[in-house]
């Protein structure tokens, strides 16, 4: 084999390797989805906090949302932290999920969770009135903490953040201890608060609950599990931003372009980072009228 033929074979192998790489991972030079989400604009980063008594199904609801199987056994939660990353209409999004303990082992940490959360699911079980009363207490506490942080008048009953009340275990209708009317009245007593009944065991209304919360929070509907493709964290694909003409795409086309993945091996940021990010978000909102250009960073 002469040198020219050898160089030709090497060049062909290189081109073939590049072709397979582009087919599997998208265009060269693109970042994996997780890396894109780490540098997402601040307005595209949210923290979802789940609150409620022990044994009401908070962890099961999170598991359903993340695509994990339902486990019909109880393991006490101290605090679980998850992250889901998205690319929607060409933009990266990041959703951090904090599944809190129902036993209040650390009151100071609970306050930090309330302060740094952006949207909330308050969960109770329809067969346990005590858990419904706990949701009432948590709603009042959340309102108080957020009003103090944002200097909102203490007499206001408008929730200054997206909140959805979730009546879980609706499969236990025979043992119901809290009526749907009571749930509706509680939600109606706080302006801007939504509600829904779910069953994590039978996966009933779980997607609808998150879709409803995302709608209240004015987040893209494609963040709901049924409205985006599930991909691996290292997925690259096309990262080009959608042009303004693409905003009128059909739902089917938008879903085909939207994708999401569960970020592996994540840990909750430090309390210092949480508080700094919260303060920066507030300052950016006040300074720019809500047009935040900062990036989401984790320390």
C-alpha cells in the first residue's frame, strides 16, 4: 500500500467517525444537555419544593414525575434533591426539585426551603385530616415567609409565588376524610392558588398536577413529562435557538423538538449559594423589571 492510499483510508475513517458522531450526538461543538442547563439564564431556572406531612406521598409523586416506578412502601425522607434539565424551543431550562421531610427535623432548614423555593406543591392525603390541617399551616407559613422576604403587606391573601394544593391518594375514596369542597374553599381563600386531586399509586392526574403548576408559574407547557422527548443527560442534538417564526409551530412539532433529561449525581447547592441566588434574583427583578440576564450557577 503506497502513502497516498494509506492517507486516503485514514481520511475515510476520520470522515466516517465524524459522521457517526454527528448522527449520535448532534452537531460538533454542541454542549450536552446537562452542560447547557447549568448555564441557563436565571429566568429559566426554577426550584420546586414539595411540602406536607409524612406518608402523604410526596416522594411517590416526584418518582412518577421523574419516570421512576412506584414503590408501595414507606421510607422516611430527610431531604431529597433532584434536577431535571430541558431544551425547549432552543433554550435551556433547569428545574430543581426539593422533596422535604414531613417530620420537621430542622426548622431552620425548612425556612430556607420556603425562602429559596420558586414554586410549591403542598401535599396531603384525602384520608387524613391531620395532613390537610398541616397543609393549611404550611400555606400560612409560606405566605408569611415570602411576604417578609419581599416586603409584601402582611394582610394580603395573595400568594406571591405559584402554589398548587395536591390532595393525594384519591384512590382511597372509601376512607375519605377531607372533601373536595374543603380543598376548593382553601384554594379559593388564597388568590392565585390552584388545586387538584391525584393518586400517585395509580398515576392519576400526576402529569396534570405538574402541568397545572407550570401553567400557574408561566413556564413552558413542554416541561410536563408527556410533552417532551426523554433523552439521556449527555444528549447533544441541535442547540440553535428557535426563531420568532417558530413560535407558531404546531404542538406536535414543538413536542418533537423539546427534550428533557434527569441530571445524574446532583447535590443541593450550599445554603450560602441558595441565599445569594435568591438575593440576586430579587435584585435583578427590581433593577430590570423582571428581565434577568444572569446565569444559573451552582457552588
